[in-house]
């Protein structure tokens, strides 16, 4: 489910080495085929091509970089998994959880 590359495989569950999210092995097989609705921190529905901005400072794991409040993304792409958003911010391709961003209305 997680889009990060460092997934730990335990005997009864998976774990994202980056964010610590855990899910059971069965969850991958039981994933619903219905379209998933992804909402930002304020409840706005996100879609591919939207622009989002950070609502809090986030330190990027594995580096000394920090994404500051208000940092805007290039157009986003929604992906399956715990990190619902794939986008570029400050020249870096990153995966984000929707709870850390807000939709920028133009």
C-alpha cells in the first residue's frame, strides 16, 4: 500500500520504514476496487493536476531538508497507498500524506 521504497515485511504485517505506517498482509488482497476519494487537511477533495501547499513544516527523512509551511507543489498525481500524493516540491519528487497539505484554489 505504501509508495515509499523501504517497506519492512514482518510475519503478520507490513511497515513503512519512512513513516511507520503499518497494515496487515491481507489488506493488499482485500483492497476495494472502488474509486478512492482523497481529501486535504481541510476536507477539500483532491484530484490529479491540483496544486497543494504545506500546512506545517515537515522534515524530509534521510536529509537535512525541511518543507516549510506554504511551500507549493507542481501539479500533483494521486497514487494508491498510505502516501496518497506524488508531486514535486522544490525540485524533489516526494510522496506526501494528504493530511499535511491544503488545496490551493486559483
